[in-house]
C-alpha cells in the first residue's frame, strides 16, 4: 500500500467520465504519487480508482451534502485522505471521527465561509483545506480574500493548511507566504504542454 510522499503539490482532477479520468491519472502517476479527486455529487462511483490504490495516494474532496455517508465507499476504493466541506456537514465531530477510522481527515471552507464555521477543535483534524476559488469548477483565478483566511487560521494553529484553487507559479508564492503548506493544482499542471515540468516548477516553489 502506498504511503504519502513529501510532495507539497497535489495534482487535482474534476471529471466525471472515467475514460478521461484514467487518461489523466496515467499522466499524473509519471511524476506524482498523490492525486486530489473532486467529487461534486453522491452519484460519483469511486470503485474504478481501486486500480490505482497501490500507485497513487488518493485524496477525496467530498463537496457533497453529508459526506460522512460516502466515506466507507471511498475507503473501500482505496482512498486514504478525506475532505468534507464544513458548510455541508450537520455533525462535524461525527464526520471527523468516522474519517479517522479510514485515514487522514480534514475540513474545507468554501471561499466565502468564515473560519468559525469549523466547529471541532483544530487539534482533532489532520489538516484544514481553504478554497481559494468558488468550489466546483477548475480554471478559476485565486481570490485574494482566501489569503487573509489562511493567515488567520495560521495565527490560531500549527495544523497543516491546504489551499485549493487558482494555484500557479505566482499564486503559490502568495499562499505559501500566507501560511499554507499544501497546494492543490489542476489546470496549471494538466493544461500545460508538459504536466511534469509544471508540477516540478510548483513543487520547487513549495519547498524553497
């Protein structure tokens, strides 16, 4: 079973068609052993990902209502890291406790959500994910307001902070300066003529 590397940049996919997903997974695995999968609805079937569970550390970004109901299904498909949106969870403590049974678990805040929407202690989480764009669409520009949110969270905890959305070679620097540790990037990597070079450029910035 694969364990997560020390990479700080996580390639992201927002697709529904398995053929297209697999095509991109085959590219991603040539330079990264992590991948972030955006899940927009409860009808998303994670089972095909089991083919890659020994090649990639799979992270599920569950943007659905009550993501606790999907945890076991994604775990069985080989996912080891789970993100639920604070706005869409009726009992965050239950989601976190259940997620810890299966792997790493974190809560995400959508672009306009305040920090106090997280109702569980930071120390109960493995990380916090900050959306720097409106959740649900790739290719957006990073919203500067997310940097202030990252700074505020960093002032309250040493917990790892993941930033998701609009990450490129310019905005990664800003997010890192604000206090982020991990950087989810989709379009900048996969729309580049050389995804590997784009990934390596971001990773070099993340660790510099």
